[in-house]
C-alpha cells in the first residue's frame, strides 16, 4: 500500500495518530488538512525505542491533526519539515 492510500485508510478507520519509522514520509506526503498526526520514531529496534518510551508517549498524547513530530535518538522532538 502506498503512503497516501495508507493515510486515507487509517483516517477512515478513525485513527488519530500514526507512529512510523519511515523518516521519508513527512517529505513525501502533505499532512495539512489531515485528521491524523504522525510521530516518526528513529527505528523499529527495541533497544533504540525502549529509552524513548516516555518521550514517544508524550509526543503521541500532545500530537494534533495535520502535525508531524520527529523523535531522534537524543530524546529531542522536532517539528515537521516545512
């Protein structure tokens, strides 16, 4: 499934946040006007994600529709690319 179709499908299902490790998605898709937020995490590896669990949870909690937040390995959360 292509990213655009995936985003359409999860919005149709009522999701509010998508968590992904696809760091290219924010550059390939427009999230303006979307009813979901996207949180990009560094990798799919437990040893990388485990120390970031609290930061990921807070970012998911605070995410707003149409917003992209990128979490890096230093616990920093950055805004979506312009």
